[in-house]
C-alpha cells in the first residue's frame, strides 16, 4: 500500500540581506529545519517546504544542529517511568 500526502502550502515573501540571495535554498532549508525542530512542521511538511525527499531532508538536519528524533529528554523520562 502506498500513501501520498499532499500538503497545502502558502507562499510568503521574505526580505533578506543581499548577501543571503545566493544562499536561497540553504535559507529555506534552514527555516524548514527549525520549524521541524520546534514541532510546527512534520518531517514530510518540512521536506516538502525544502523541496527535498524526506530521506534527503532527514540527512541534512544535522547540518543545522537539528535532531531527527524530535523528542525531549523530559518526554523520554516520562515515557520511561510508565514502564
């Protein structure tokens, strides 16, 4: 069984210094990574925003100091206490 998820996207315009103009893809990927880290986007949504596959996006998260496993230490301790 294959699932295909399509996310509705809104286009926004972001003004950045001219020095970032040549790093447009990196800027979008950074924002997507940070939105994923904060829990605002799922991995699939962030990957789509960045224009990448989930696998490729997951592999580059480390470049932005973002963990693929988005689970806080407090959540881990809380879940461990249940067992």
